[in-house]
C-alpha cells in the first residue's frame, strides 16, 4: 500500500483527492488543525499548526507523495489582516514541510505544492502557458510568486518537486460551483461585468487525474492544472443556466459586483480578472481530459 500525506487536506480539494485515491490502495494521512476520527484504517487525520515542526513529521518518512494544499481561502476581503494571513499561511506551511523533508531518513519520493493560475496577468487574448505566460505584480500574483519561491528554495534533492498552478476547480461538494449554482437558481446567473473575461476552470475529477498522471509519469516542474478550454464569463454563465434549465439570468455590471463583494465579504477580482491559462505541459505530456468542455463538466456535477 502506497502512502500519501495531504497537508491542509480537510477542505474541498483535499476531500476530492481522498475520494479519488482511497480506492486505489493508498493509505492517506491528512495534516489538519483538527484531529478527527474516520473509522477507516486507510485514512487518518494528524494534527499540525502548519508553522512548527512536531510529531507529525514522522508521517513523511518513506512516503510516496506529499501534497500541500495549505492556505487561507482567498474568498475574503483583502484587508491588511487577511492579506497577511493569505500570504503567511502559504509560505510558512511550505517552509516547514521543506524542513520536515530535510529531517527525513527516507524522504518522500514526490512533493507537490499548490500554486494558482492567478499568478498570470489579466489576459483577454494572450494564452498563458508555463513557458510564455506573463507573471504580473499585484497582491494575488505576488502571493503566488512568494509561495513558489518558498517551495523552490527548500533544498530537498532526493524528492521530485512539482508545482500545481491550479485554476478554479468545479466540483459537487465545494469550491466556486456551489455559490454560482445558487446565484443562478435565484435568477442572478447573468453575465458578470462585460463578460469578456476568460474563466479558466477544471473538473475535480480531472484535477485528481492530473495529480495521478504526474505521479505515475515521474514528471517534475511547474504545471498549469486547468482545462484546455477557458471560455468568456458570458459563455460560462450561459452554459450554467442551460445546464440548470434556468432561462433568466440578470446582468451584473462591475459596479454592482464591487458593491456586492463588499457586502458579502469577498473581492470582485475573483470574478472580474481574465484568466486565459492553458495546460500546455500536461497536453504535451499526453494527458487526456475527461471533461474538456465546461458543459460536459457541469452536466456531470449537476447530474451526479
């Protein structure tokens, strides 16, 4: 039985990975702030604070793969306190995992660290690939750069290292799909802003399959983990209305989105930034997407 440790694995993406890999003969240990019972011998939760070395380190000895998903959610207002927490939760967890790997007698074979497709600049027409993407300079992009820098600066020569620049993950039990579905059911699923901003997305099963593919093919380096078909927001929302069989979707201008974001405690950038991100390296390596179009992805999620 192969062993996988998922740091920060108690959220939506961690649960998707657990559901995917448990039936594939993996023992999974989740590093989490809560130490909960599972009733399953192959799945354990071990407490950590994502900052300090402790007894959890022993879980990394000789494992197949460590996947780090740790980080405060960006779905909040970008005030100084939240900005500091968003940055520190990502950088500190990465640094402490690096130190834990260095202390292993037999370090993990593979270390995958989360990053984000938001590292690239707002782009309406230029495809952002790993090779040629324009990395910009604002709060979100600088967080991503600091996160990746912390990862690369960890000296772990016996461990394959992979950066997962993940886009919006669409899934049944969490992530962006649930609030978008609820808005659409209320008749608020119209075009957001001018609707030209590209939405980069991936189905949760394809996210898990991409992780498995990179593991099995012994890939290393930086990968855009996103569907090959980003689409404009107006098409994305139109497809969601079609799949949910909702005929009306009220248009939401930028000013209303900015006002609404303040009201519900989030940032309009999450909707208005154009992410035109292409998984060039995954495609070149031979990865095949089960859900290459957003309509197919949404149909599966809604009908599951």
